[in-house]
C-alpha cells in the first residue's frame, strides 16, 4: 500500500498509464508526463470492444465501465467489467489482440495487461469493500481468457510499478527509445516518438522495423478565400456557407482551416476545431499571417526543455549553422539544377553561383550568429539576382521581377513569393504548436517583430522547395494571367481573388508531392517532411541531437 501522506498534492496515476509503463517507459512518459495522446483506429477499437462483443450477463450481477479510484494507492481508472462469480467479485479486462504464450504454449497475460488487471482488481476490492481474489483478461483474437491471482506477489508488482511511475513523473528527461523494436509498430505514439529516426542516428539502421512515420497527410486544409463565406457547425461537421451554396464537411477530413481575409468562423465551429485538434489560422488577403489557434495543451516539460536548450548559446549557434547551411545549399542546388541544360543561362548566373558557393563554404566556420546573418544575406542577394534568369523568355514581361521586394511586393512575381511564404509561415506555425513547441523561443532570428522567431527559423529550410520552385515552374508554364490574377494599388501588387485561388492550389499541390528525405531515406509528402523536421528539432534537446535540418534539395 502507498501511504496517502507520501502523495501530497501529486495527482493520481491512471491505470492505463501503468499499462503504458509496462509496455514502454517512453510511451508512459509521453502520455502521462507530457500529456501527448493520440487515439488511432486501434485505440478506438479497443475502447468499443467490451460493449460491442460482450453480451449482457443476465444471471450474475455485473457492472460495466466501472469507475474506480483509491487515495491509498494513488490510482484511478475505469475497469471494463466487474462480475460476480460463485459469490465473489472478479475484474475483467478485454483485449482485441492475442495473448502471450508460455513454454508449453499455455495462454498467459502480457506484463502490461497483467498489471492493468491487477490494478483494477485491487481498486475494485477497496471500493466495494469485498475481497477480489482474481482478475481475468479476455484475448478476443485467440478466444481465450487468462486467469490472474490477486496475491501478495501481484500486489508487490503493482507497488513497484507505481513507484517507477512516480520516479518518471518527477523526471524532466524522456526515457530512451525501447530496445524492443517489435513494440513500436503497434504504438499509437510512434509518429511522435520517432523511434526509427533515433535508431538511425545511432547507426542501428539494420534493426529498423517497417516505416512508422506516415508518408502522406490523412486529412486536408480548408481554405476560406471569400469575405462572405461563413463556416459554422452542424453536428460533427463543418458547414461552409457562401454565395455559391452550402457544403457540409466532416471534421475528420480536415486538419486545419486557413481564413484568407475576412471570412467568418462561428464560435461553435471554433469549439469543434479545438476539441478535434484542428488548427485555425487567419491570414490577410496578401498572405500575411495574423493569428492562429492550436489545441495543444502547452506541454510543460517540453517547454521547459526548449527554454533551457535555447538559452544555450553554443546550441543556438549550432542550430543556426545547420539551418543557414540547409537554406543556402538548397538555393545553390536549385540554381545549378535549373540551369544545367542551358549553357547561356548558366553562364549568365555563374558569378552569383560562385559567390553563393563561397558563402556556403564559410557557414560551418561562422564564429557567431551575426556572421551567419551576413553570409545568409550575401547568398540571398545573389540568389534573388539570379532567380529571374531561370524564367522563360516566352513569358509575359510583366511577370519578370526586378529584385526582391516584400513589404509590400512591387511586382507580380514578388506578390506570388510573398503569398507563398505567408502560407508556409502559417503551416510551420501550426505544425510547431502541434508538436508542442513554443514558437516565440527561437535560435537564429531575433524577436524584433511580432513574428515568432522559431517559426521564422524553421521556415528557412523550406522556402526553396515549397515556394520558390513551384512559383518559378508555374510562371514558366504560363499559369498566371498578368491582368486578371493580380491587383495593382499604386506601387503595391497583390493577388486577385482568382490569383489567390490559383496560388493556394499550387501550394497545396506541392504539399502532396512526394520527396525522399535525405536522412531517413523515406519517401513522404512535403507536408509530412515539415512535420518530421519539426519533431526532429524538438529532439535536439530531448536526448536525440543532430537530426534536425538534414533536409536538402538534390
């Protein structure tokens, strides 16, 4: 028994957390300490299992989904069922999968299932005031039931598990990735834990299981582009009303909402988005990010680790070097790749290429952040000077830029770049919030404006592949009408409604394109690569450094 006085104000431990602890200590820490919980299809199936498959027992007293708790043990939970057999209560736990097998092929409970059933039995005993000497675990895939004695050994194992759980809850460091690679494919938090990537960094690639990080997005982004559009709620769906009619979209199909300009979103719809983890971003018509929401609970331990890490000047300089290196190398490779079949174009941009290459060679030896900014600025100046040479001679001259202008864009090409960078900024912002990072704490950019520095840091490695390349390609394909796709206001150039819709389609299409990540060698959509790099960044201060900013253009 755990003494209540020893618990103080410490919150009780969930029985499900003890199950996670025996399965994998990293899983326990992510769920119980950092409060990251992902309910995938298997999790939902497990929750429905008892009610769907187990018939009501009319002959014996039974309580289903029975809430139990104990201040003495410091544990709470909800047992699948408690039944009375031969005059005594028995705790039941139902599992969808298969049981463990002993040396004689006899059915056994897995350690995590056993501790869960034992905990429920002990809590039921205390709550009902009657002895519970047995728990049963039903494995439906094998159609067998494993009987567990609730004896002194079982109670001692429960005490040991609770003590270990409390030790981990007091720690600010995540436990290492489990050595049992067979556990990871079944774990709902593999997409957060990224066990493969950490093992890859330790040169354990030969032990890798099949890829766990999803290659493609499962849901889509809803863009609201017209001022008279209203997004409301209808049950578990979003109801989009515009001048052209109504459309009902199940919330399961949406991962984020971007409101461009003055579209309306009702409070009811906002509540639904918050509950279902759908981020909402507001952008100006010109693509400037204004605000965003996220259902992230603000995970304390993650934020503490981030703050400690990003107050370390050496780490900030290291991350900055890698970020600038990735950005400048992408710029250089794009110029080389786009001009490799045209000798005249290559010759015309050879001097900028040489200067970018020289700047790149100095990045890893830069003594400080200011030196890096200087090298980045030199490379950017030459890159944007060379970029117009990649445009076809057959395009409308109105689409050829005159240098880089952004506040505001002063030509059509720069209007396209600025709008694309705005959508990229919003994407990175909501991705970082979803990962649990604080956007205001960065390592390279300084907090000189309202823009969160960490978002600006991560954006740098995606400007070329997600915005520059698609924009140059679309201009060369004559996809833009210089008159109808743009609005001119003095020296300012913005996208018209038609142009904005084209730019959104171009960006969303790019996010779905597949690319092989150079570090993991896994082909995945660009949208997934943004999430992967954000999670790898978080690992820089979570015991798995050296993985961030490996993204490169080929």
